[in-house]
C-alpha cells in the first residue's frame, strides 16, 4: 500500500511540473509576439519588408517610414552587368595568356619567371634587325610545278555525277515499260543500264535489230538482279533460253561490269553468278574469247571469307573449264604462273586446282609436272606445288587413283634450292597424306627419306612444316615403321620445347 501511495505521489508531482512548464512556455510566447516588429499589424504579407530602427531619423522621415525602411535590392540588370564585366576580364586574361607558353600548367609570365629563375638571370632585348619567321606570307610566284611526273592524277569530275547528268534521275527507270515492278535501282546501275532510260520514249520498231536485242537483254538482266522473286525466275528462264541469240559478247559486256562494282551486295552477286552459270551451259565453246575476262571477275571469289561465295566461284570456274576446254584455260592462266605478286599466283593455283577437279587429274598431270620441275623460275615451281596442295584439299580421297603421279611431281622439290618451295612441298605432302588416309603409303615411300633429312636440317617455320608432314604420314605406315618414326619425331619435339 505504501508503495502505491508513493507512486501516486510521484505521478502527481510530475504532472504539476509539466503544467508549470506549459504555463511558462505560453507566457514566453506571448512576450515574444509583443516584442516582435509590426506585431500589431496582424498577418504579415509577402511584400512587407523588415524595417530598420534608426534613432537619428527626422520627423519628416518618420511620416514616410514605410518607404524609407525598405531594403534596396540589386536589379537583374546590375547582376548582368557584373557578369559581363567578369566575362570580359576572363577573356582579356585568355587573350593575354594566348601567346605565352605554358609548361606543366604554369604560364611563363614575367612574374612567374622571376619566381622560378635565380636573380642572376637577365632578360635580353630583342635585336632591332630581328624579323619573325612567319611574319610575311611565303612568296609562291616563282614555284615551278613539274607536270611530267608519272603519278596518280585526280579525275576532273566524278564519273557517277557525269552519269547522272547524262541519263537523268535514276528513278526514271520505273517509267521504262516492263521495269515498273523493280524493287530498287541504285545510282551505280546507271553506268550499265542508263541506256534504258535514254531510249525509254523510243519504240522498239524504231530501233535497229541489234539495239532492240541489247535493250531486251538489259531488261532481262536488270529484272533478274533487282526484280521481285516471281519476275526474277521468268527473266532468268527467258535469258537462259535465248542466250545463243543474244551471244556471249552482249551478255558478258553487261554482267562483268556489274560484277566489278564495289557497291554490289552479296545477294546481287549471287544472282549474277547464277546467270553466268546458266548461260555457260548454253554458250559452250563460244565463251572462249571471254575466258580471260570471266576469270578476272570470278577468281577473287575463290578466296572470299564466305564459304558459299567460294563454292559459287568454284562452280562457275568448273563450268567455264568444261565450256572452254583445258587448252583455253591453260593458255589464259599460263602468263600468271610466275607472277611476282603472291596474291595473283595464289589465285592461279586455286583456279588450276578447280579446273583439274572439273576436267580430271589425268589430263592435267603433264602440265603440272612441267610446272613443278621448271628450271627457269622458282615462282613457277612454287605455283605448281601450291596447285597440287589445293587439288588435295578440294578433291579429297578422289586423288587416290592418281596419287603416284602427284607425288612424283613434287618429289624433287623436297630438296629444292629455295626454302619457300621446300616448306610448301612439306605442307603439300601433309595435305596429300590427309586426303588419301588411311591408304596410299606406298606412293610416299620414295620421299620418306628426303623428308626425314629435311626434318633434321631445318629450323623454325620450315621445321614445323616437315613435322606436320611426318605427323600426317605416320598414320599411313605399318606399326613397326610408325613406332620408329614417332619416337624420332618426339625427340625433335622435346628438343624444340626445351
């Protein structure tokens, strides 16, 4: 009971203290409101400004206290003037520092130089005879231009712009009868098909038979290249059926410039390659005069990054070889077999390999043997070995009936005087072994000993080629020979890794 009484007593005292504090706070609040300026005015408005109490104001000023007690604020025009002055000073400072060198962020002014350099340094006066190097413009009146230099000269005007001026708007092609359903027409097409726009208002009966035939051929090729799929099929069939009447000259004079166009897309090139393939079947041996021109356009496709593009190039060259014949292909490619540019020789080797796969290895073996054993040119031997390597890659196991002949062509090149030819020969032997695996070791027996001698004598990239060749030959050997050469090759590998 006593405890409860004490608790009630404490609660009562705490309440009394809180009430006393509330009363004191209320009194303090009232006194603050009474001492506040303009307290008798009620609610303060936003345009009311705090007044200043000055005991020295005169009686006249006190009557207009509301106006005189307002604080003076800066107008925005005064702020703008201050900003403009600061900007002008900054610009002036930049102009001053413009011609002064700056090193590590420090402008080399007179004051900074005095701080950086010892007092013993003195500034020298500029000589009166000194003239700045670039104060006067260079006198080019006496410069003589040599015009007899054999160098590249910029063309006078853009050929594409001249084409547009000659034939007009490219979109006018849709006004030509029979070409209104084209999906697109590029400005680069004007070079070849601009004649259609030029003669769009001339009737076919008013043209000569040759011009009418050319215009019809252009329309068919353009519909194949830029037309819708439905019209493309009809145009391709019509062009193939009438290929002999148009002739190779007319067809290839239109298609080959299109193939050389840099803006040609993959789909357009695919369609033009299809046209060439279909036309070659119809023209047969009449394409012989154009073999060189066709190869110039098609050969770069053999080294394209896209697999399908390479296959298209191989198909066209194969059809061309069948149409023109082996003698025409060899006579066309013969001048470039010993070309100084490795790019050209690589294309020739690949083209010869495709021709061999099309016409048969047996018919090409005499020519390949003569090229590989050429005494006049090291580059010709290199091209011959490269051709045999590409034949093995393209034909695969089909080389087995002619493996002896191919190996005999390159047998002497293992000890060739040129390192590049020896290295390529080792790579060629490896490719032949891969193509003929797991058969054909009897054909390689004659070159195993020279190949082993080269393996022990070479270093670097050439050694890698010989090791690769042996690595591909060992699976063709029987167990005894395979185990022996494997052990020997591994010793060389250990030496190289160490």
